[in-house]
DNA sequence: GTCTATACCACGATAGAC
DNA sequence: GTCTATCGTGGTATAGAC
């Protein structure tokens, strides 16, 4: 994109993607209309179609945004020297975000779950993002010397997804706190 | 309901509820239309409204159906003498159902997750059903002499919900098999 | 109780003026 | 590149004949 185009857009594209991520998360993909996203981004409804020809393209952009957020979270965990410290750092982040989990669940898990029932090919793109998290966790468990790193990585991510669903269902942030502590103890117990 | 009314209905109400449970599970609540359910139940579209005045009432009936299924699953576990045997029996059932989990996720978890973003009050009804499962699990862990039965019950259900989401996202039944085995070993390790 | 026809509305998407 | 007006589709729900 040239400078002039970037200036002309005034960051509308970015605003639309941010709004899409937020509104999809809060209302669900299926319930969200293009008008909802336009309003949240403060962009006239008809103008959305200049940037995204279909709702599916907006969903795709939202998945890409989640991928970048995950990359940043994983990169930030690098300041911890040990793999167990990095695994626990992500857990601490999840616990810190518990109030929004109470309201809407896991930002990516709920999206992934919904896309699976949508029929278009977007579920594959969502799976690739989830794969990045699982593979990262597997590398951490492997660095801890665990031969069953693959299985542990799945259990780690599943525990987070599951407790997010229950935290949301029961509207109880305490569930995330208790399970986060339990998972951290579990990781400590695996250190050889 | 009198006999004559039951006869006149020819079980249409029951067929509609069964169809609703199935189609909501496979397509998601939001994507499913009244016409979809009518077709699946082999009932004329307009006739649905004689039994259920709104889509919400159909959802409510579907939640009730899930509650009855859960009651039956829990009752069936009673043939196992030990609490750990009962907890493992449910896990075995989840593993046995892995192929449908690969396609559509956990029948009740996906519903609960979706209802939470719907705005109406149905999420509360879903939470009550989930509560039945958690409370049952808590009683089993308590019978095993665990003081932290409440926390373990949450972890148990969360593990199932989480692995269901990942099994569905990655379309890999093997994930459910491996995690089921891991959870069973975990429960054995808790037996005093 | 059963079913058809249809009212009514909301949504995704487009056409075209500016 | 921006925005309005609108088209077409498909959904919930109802009216009313049978």
C-alpha cells in the first residue's frame, strides 16, 4: 500500500478489523451484522464493502488479528528463562483476563468453536492459529525433558479452553483463578 | 395431557424436540432455522408454531432434553461400585462418542457456549444443566476422600470441555483417546 | 389440530451519485 | 475513496382456510 492510500484510508481498515474482533467476540459471529461492525468502527455501513467484499473476508481478517495477538503473547513470554516459567506466564495472563472470560469466554476458543459450524473454510484457518499455541507449548514441555510433550501440550491448551468455557458458563472468575493455580502447580511438578 | 391429545399429536412434539437437539448440535443454534427443524422432524413448517410459539421455546425444550440425557448417563454410572469407577465410566463414554465430537464438538458445551452470546435468559438454564454434572463429579471426588473435591470436579469437567473443543478444531479423534487415558490415570492416582 | 399463504422485517450486498 | 439508497433473499411469526 502506498502512503497516499494509507492516508486516504485514515486507518479505516484497521479500525474495521479491530471492531470486528471485538464485536465477534462479544456477540458471536453469527449474530453480528456488518452494520454492527461499521457502527463499532465508526464507519458508514455502505463503506465497509470498499474494504471487505464479504462478511467472510471480515472474519478472515479477524482470525489474522488473533494470530498476531498470539504471536505477541508468545514473544513476550521469552523474557522468562525457563520453559516452565514461560508456560506459567501464559497461564498468569489468562487468569489476569478472567473478567472478560466471565463475560464472553476465551476470545479465540469461542470463535474457533463457532467457525466450525459455519460451513465455509474458515475453520481451517482458525485451526492453524490454535496449532501455533499447541506447538509452542509442546516445545516448552520438550525443553523440560518430557517425552510426552505432545500429549501434555494438548492437555495444557485443553485445560485453558475448558476452564474458559466453565468460567463463562457459571459467570465465576474464581474458577479461572483456582484452575490457574492448579495448572501452575502441575507444571512445577513436571520439572525434572 | 390427555390420551386424545397425545394421540392427535402423534408424537410430533417429541419429534420436534429430538430434531431440534440434533440440528442445533450439527449446525449451531444461530444458523438453524425453524424450517430446518421442521424438515428434520418431518413436520410442516407452519405447524411448528402450534407446538412452540417461538424459536426460544424450542431451544428451551432442547436444553431440557440434554438435562434428561445427562440424568440417564449419570444414573447408568451407578452400576460401578467405586466413585473412581463412575468418573472413569463417563470418560469412557466421552471417548466412545469421539467421532461425533470430531465433527461437532461436545453436544452440550457447544450449545452452552452459543447460548451465552444470545442475550436471552437461556444461558442460565444451560448453566443449571452443567451444574448437575459438576455437582455429581464433586460428590464422587468427595467420596474418594478428597477435601478439594470442588476444585477437582471443575478440573474434570473443564478437561472434557477443552479436549472436546480441540478434538473438534483439529478434527482428530486421537486427541480424545489420549486425553481420556490421561484423565483415567489421573483419577487412579487420586485413589487413597 | 393441521397446513398454506403471506405479512413483515432484517440482513448481505450492490448501484451509482458525489 | 466515500456514502446513500435500495434490491433481493431468507428468516420469524401470524392469519386463517380446512
